C-alpha cells in the first residue's frame, strides 16, 4: 500500500490535549487543529477510505492528513460538541438527518474498491461484504459541528453492508432499548426507526432486510463482549466486566420481543 504522507512537526507552543470519550480512545490527543491517534496495520486502509470520501466531496468525515513524527495517525479536528453525552441545551440530531448522513456515506463508498493490500480492523464479522462501511455509526462518534454532522473514529471501518451499518445506527440513535433503560418506549421507538429509514430513503426490500437485521446486529455486540470475556481480549473483557454485555443482551431481547411492532413501523 502507498506510504502515508508525513505531517510536519508540531508548531512551537502546540500542546497535546488528551481526548476522552468512547470505550477504546486511549492515546487519542488533540494538537492544534488536528487529532492524533495510535496507528496500526489498519491505518493505511483508513487513510484510503477518508481520502476517497474527501475526493468525492463527502463533508461528514474528517480529512486524513497522514502520520506525524511519532508514527501517529493525524486527522482533521472538527470543532463542535459530541452527540453523546449530549450537553445541556443542545438538541440531538434528528433521526431523518442521521439517516441521510448514512445514505450519503454509503453512496460515496459504493462501487469504490479499497487498495488490494488493505488491512481493516473489523472486530465483528458482518452479514456480507458489499462495500466499506463505518461499523460504529453511533452518537458517541458523531460531532455536531456548526454547519454539519461529522462522523469520527474510523479505525474500525471495513467491508460490510448498508443494512449492517444502519441496524447498528438504529440501536444507538433511536435508541432500541427498554423504556426503563433509556429507550423512548415502543411506539416512539417504532416511529424513530421509521424516521431513520425515511431519511435514508430505504426502499421496501431494504426495510425488510433492516427489520430482519436489528436483532442479529444487536446480539453481535453481546457475542463480541462475551468472547472477549472468555479469552481475556481487551478492551472487550473490561467492558464485559463493566456490565456492557448485560446491556447488549437486554437490548437484543427487547428488540426480539418488539420485532413485530418495529417491522410494522418500517413496512407499513
């Protein structure tokens, strides 16, 4: 794979500001108008994806700038607030807007072939491999910038399907969870799911696929954490110990219990 460009050394006076948030963000810092994150074998592939998005005018992702003198991946820092946790007084992004962002992303990458030696870091096998997707399209990876929504944390991107990405986004943004665990209630969840699909412009076949994929995609996170717990693989073992496995099981069971209502909202 083509070597990544080198980013000039930090300007005098630049300081490193650790960035918190997410579950696997150790070592991520802000330096001036850039973000630096630990690189890995997947970084050239991520750079290729972000370069493709920039080349086609997709405005909802940071630009990838290359590697710094310490070998860290350097991307554009986009000013704004995170959609999770949402600060007081800030309105959450509309579900139709999230759907449109997902559609624009998938359209921008559909038909594009990654470099033949690309090495992606996917932690969960998708249902199929049709195009490159984000794999973690969620509020904790969404920046509410002044003039746009910006999707960050691309280290886990890789081949998958539109439905796989959209099912994960539905769980995270609606959210698909019991009312006593932060969910909006069955009727509101069904309406939110439909708004997400409407914003995406999902056709009838796509709505059927999404309805069938909601539970398996949610269970896939529980499986990942359970496997991490059994094998000691981090950070999944730590997240299991913190109770995340139980949260995903609870939500997957809720989605299965309310599958008929969710499907009806999508396909009516």
